[in-house]
C-alpha cells in the first residue's frame, strides 16, 4: 500500500468505528431521547455544585448529609435544583468548571460559584465576603470553555490526518463534549440573590441597582445567544423576606411582618425586581430569533412552600434545619450551619430552609418538579415534548 492508501484506509476504518459507536449509542439511549445533550449553568450558591470549594477548599459538614452522605460543595443537605434538573433530563450531575480533578464536561459545565453576584463586587472576598467569580467572569469562563473545545476538536482532526489514533468517542478530548453541544444545550441562570443581600441594608439604594443588575443579566443572555445558545431558563429570585437568615439579620419593624411571618418590604423589592426581569426578558425574546427564552417563576413555588409547608408534605417554613439557638428561626448569624457549634435537625425532609439561606433537598425537589412539569414557565415551554423526562422521585 502507498502512504496515501494507508492513510485513507485508516480514515475509512475510523469513520466506520465512529458510525458503529453512534449506532450503539442511539439504540442504547432510545429509552431516554432528549433534544438536549447538555446543561450550562451560571449562578451562586443556589446552584453551585462545588465550584467555590474547588477554588477555596473546605469541607463544610453537615452539608450533603441527606443525599451524598458527605459535604460535596453544595449549600444544602442534598441536591440543588440544577441537580434535579439534570436527573430529570437524564444527564449526569454537572461538574464545576473550576474543579480540576475528576470533572466530566461531556454534558455541560457549571460556572456557578457560591457568594457570586451579577455585578462585579467592589471589594475583595476577604472584605466583602463576595466571590470574585461574578457573572461576567462566569461568562468569560464559558467562552473560554467553548473556544478550547473547538480548538481541541480541530487539533485532533489535524493529528488524525497525520495518521494518529483518535479518541474512540469522537469528541474534542477526554471528558469534553463535541463542539456542536452548545446549540443543543439548556442554559440556566439563577443569580442575583447576593446582589440583593449585599445591599439589603438600604432598600432605596438596592432599588437603584435593580436596573443595572437586570441589564447585566440581559447582556449575558444575548452573549450566550451569540455563542450558539438557543434555550435559556432564567430563574427569578425567591422570596428572601421569608428566609430565616434574613428575618434574623435584617432589621425590620414587627408591623412589617405578614401573616406568614415574612418581611413585607423586602418581599416587595424582590417582587419589583422579578417584575422588571420578566418585562426585560419579554423584550429580549423578540430579538433572539429561533431561541426559547423562558422566565422561570421559582419565586411562586418557594413562596407557597414558606406559606403552606404542610400542603406540600413539609412541616416547617421559616425555621432553619441546620443552625443554632432554637426558637422560631433557629438561626444565629455568628454560628451558622457548618460551624462546630451549629447542628442539623434529624428530619431535614420536613424543612423548607436548610441553613437559613438555602433550601433543603426536599424543598429543591418540589421546586424542580414544578420546573419539570412546566407549571412555572413563562411563556409555556413543554420540556416533556423536547425530552423523555425521568421522574425525579425515583432517585
Ligand atoms: C407541578 O409540580 C408542582 C410541584 O410539585 C405541583 O404543585 C403542581 O401541582 C404541578 N402541576 C402540574 C400541572 O402538574
């Protein structure tokens, strides 16, 4: 054989092997057909699956006690909404982009980082307590991720042209997706809570920031669209005025508490923010041709959980499971969950609030069901028509 014949023989052999593998994958996955091959998430501790603790290592028990049986970098006793979403879509849990050991990005990546804000923090983490990985950085990381996947894919093709062996699954490299994943993925954004809480002390100042926060989110969505994203789920902000942590920490008059024990004025600002976000997305939707831009009203379902926990199979609303001090809230800002002196309840499955700020596995599961059954999407987006959804109760 001439060199040319030898290399074209290898090309054909390779194409054949790839086709057989694709066929096997198609047959094997016929039970879980899904238009979406990946999930890319941006956010804060509400959706951080270990990014912050990869950058700033720590093992904060008893986080993870219910589902993972050890701390895994999530601020909950178990799974977060993004975890249930992955399970529902038949995808693996998302690896944090910052996790350098044992990550698998074949079905997306998680850019979320605890204590992250939408707007860049003014002071370093040691002063502000806010993560340096704000939304702008998370977006640059995503662009870099996409560029590298593209580069490696091209490099492999060149190397292969010289007759070397290509990885058998035909992606860009081990644990990386193929470059066409970006148009076939769901992009979730769940961020803004820390922009709020870092300015909660002054409601008028906070109100002035709302348009800036939302326009930054809007710009991020438009940039992700330019990067090839076509399906966006944008989560609104939860009723922070009901979170035990804020009920204890933020000064309020007793007349400012509603019949469910939530701070009225703070919940009103959240409502203003959510309304503004929804309006902005309505406008942006017009300009994103061929895309689905969905406003996800997580607020409505979380509010229901705080107001009527028992109607959803839970027991306690504004009382913290993992905290210190007992009483109505069981929350002490100086001895928070993770502190040696704090302790967790025995029955987190009965609580909405895990640590005063974040939700329990049980509450996240109820919110996720509402997302997967399409009841809190605006406009309607029948996920089940795009994807053979897995019932999350089985996990
Ligand atoms: C969707 O799920 C939520 C949360 O479990 C539930 O409250 C709601 O009734 C469900 N809606 C539909 C239409 O199934």
